[in-house]
C-alpha cells in the first residue's frame, strides 16, 4: 500500500517537470484548445479579427495570444470560474493557459501536420433545430466597411403578437454574423428608441437573452417558459463591427413553442444605483446596489451594465439567516462584452433575501478604455457618463400557474393551480421586487 502511494505521488510530482521539457506544438497541443475555446469566433467568417484555425496565422499572433490568455482577456469571459460554476463558461483552465504560453515561449512550433485533429464542424443552421416560429428584423442594417465605432443599433423585429405566446427555447441568428460582436434581445409594450435591458424592464417588458458567437440556446427548467405577451414588440440591441466587405445584417429570432403545462414564467429582476460621482483619476471608486426580495425566487443568471470606466463587480445573495451566497465575481468587467453569466446550479433565494451588487470603476490612465481620466464622471446614459444596472433571470419559486398550453398558446387551465403569483405581478423594475 505504502509503495503504491509513493509511486503515485512520485509520478504526480514528476509530471510538471516532464511537461516543461516536452515540446509543445501547434498540431498536438494548441489546435485542440483553439478548436474548443477560440474557433467559434476565430475562424473565417466570424467576428474575431483573425483566424486561429491555421498554424501560420496563429504563429503570427503568438505574442498577442500569450498576453491575452495570461491577462485572461481572451476568450472573453470576465468572471471567476473558480468561485462559481457557470453553464456557459468560456474560460480556459490554468493548464490550457500554461500550454498556450509555453507554446509561444518555445518558438510557436508547428509539429507534425498529420497529427492535427479534425476541426469542429460549424453549420450555418439553427442549433436548436427548425424553429416553430421566426421573428424577423423589419429593417436590415448596412454595416459600414472597416468602421470600428458603430453606435449600438436598436433594431425592431416583427410581427407584433396578437395573442400571448409561451416559448421554451429560442435562438438568435444574424445573416452578417462576421460583423456582430454581441447583442441583447428584449420585449417591451412600446418601441424603445434606445434598447437596453433596464429600459425594457422599466417599461413593463423583459430581457430575453443575448447573442454571442457560439452561444448555445438557454435551457429552461421543466414547466417554465418565457412569455411574449400580446402587443409587445421584440427589439434587439446590436454591437456591430465593420468588416472589409460591405455587409447587410438581417436578424432572426427563432422560438420553440411551449407544449403541455406551464407553471412558471421566467422573468428578469434587477437593481440599479444612479448616485454615481467619480473623481478624476480615481482608480477604485465603488458603489453598492441592493434590493430586498418580497418573494422567494430561484435565480439562474446574472449580469451587470456599466460603461467605459466599469472595472468589476460581485453579485451576491444575502439570505435571511445571514448566509452569503456568491452569484458571480466578475473581476475583469469589460464594457465591450456584455456577458450574461448562467449558473450551473440555480440559487434559491427565500423571501427577505438581499440581492446585492458591489461594483467598481477605474477612472485612471491604466484603464485602456478610459477616454479621459482627467474628467469627473457622473451618472448618465452615454458611454462617457456612468451607470450601474444589474439583472438576473429568475422564476418565482412558488408559482404554479397550471396553464394548459398547445403550440405556445393557452388553451385551458389545470385545477391544481395556485393563483398567488400572477404572471404580471413582478414586471416593474426594480421596485416590485423589494422595498
Ligand atoms: C466570443 C468570441 C471570441 C472567442 C471565443 C475568442 N475570441 Fe479572441 N477575439 C475576439 C474578438 C471580437 C477580438 C477583437 C477584439 C475585441 O473585440 O475584444 C478578439 C481578439 C483577440 C486577440 C487580439 C488581442 C486582444 O486581446 O484583443 C487575441 C490574441 C485573441 N483574441 C486570442 C484568442 C484566443 C487564444 C482564444 C481562445 C483561447 C480566443 N481569442 C477566443 C473574439 C473571441
């Protein structure tokens, strides 16, 4: 027994030394990482500015790859995955980071081309299968070639619904995929001039979800659905980046109808804080936003929106017994990527839980996005002002609507329903969620 233990220990101990001596090559070590973690964006016809699928280009970008993976700015994933487990995690493990860095340090060698693994297949079709219904953009957007600073576009998708529609799956597709950096989709009773998550919820609408290259459809728990109410319009806010060729984007929002029974509606809760005043050059300004819950909720995801000086935030739930549960720690907030962090395990938040965000800003010259460290910054809607809005997808834990649904439409009700929480009780943001 003792021998076995020593033998195992010895092999564990010698592993790093062995790994360090081993020649790291593109074909054997780097390509598998690129295929899994970079290819969704770094392949021809996708948003990233260069492909990592061929050795020569990858080698040419070697130094930049080392810097980006070391600083964890690439892949774009700004949360700490050690502290919370996420369902849509894109981050690299420390091993994978070490391998990429060692490859660059050793001269970015190619290795034996016959050992290159098969590249993943990407089909330009619906990942969720054929949708039951598709909403289309009513105005296609022309993307100016090579323009890097296109204002976020608010695009309307039709038709406007004549009756409530319940859906259990959705997917967003763009015809000019290679020019779409990311996008957020909302519904609202009225057309918003500037689409935003907070604005949608404040007008009695809701945030439905986001588009990122390679994002997979969000899976809702059994018996829950998203409602697209009668009269609401669907809108999407898109961040485009100009490519070499002129392109025109047509947006599609495909949905799968709920069937059978729907008990719970997926909704967005959130909180905000507009009391922001950041002094010139202040590298570490902090602000808290919190709300006490009046209903027991089950929480599935978390996101926050700040502007160019936003540098990080933590979202947590302080349960009535004082236990603190971390929802997400995002130490590297990046305005250019508005990520919705989906939890691998939902968090139960009893009535009386405090939903809290602690956010920070960096108004110093060491923030590369900072347009003017010498200016004082206060709350406002433009990127040169600051704001703090946060959101989470939740269900009302005790909701039991007992809706009989066929092809996304309500056709009756089950007798065991509980009317305690009506679907529209919680739709104003954020006051109705707490005191
Ligand atoms: C979700 C899409 C996406 C994924 C996944 C992704 N990238 Fe990127 N990458 C981009 C975009 C877009 C840019 C252009 C700069 C920007 O918008 O941040 C970029 C830029 C870069 C740059 C240029 C320097 C920089 O930081 O801007 C490097 C290097 C890079 N990516 C490496 C990688 C590597 C290595 C992986 C995989 C381990 C990866 N990226 C995964 C989208 C992605």
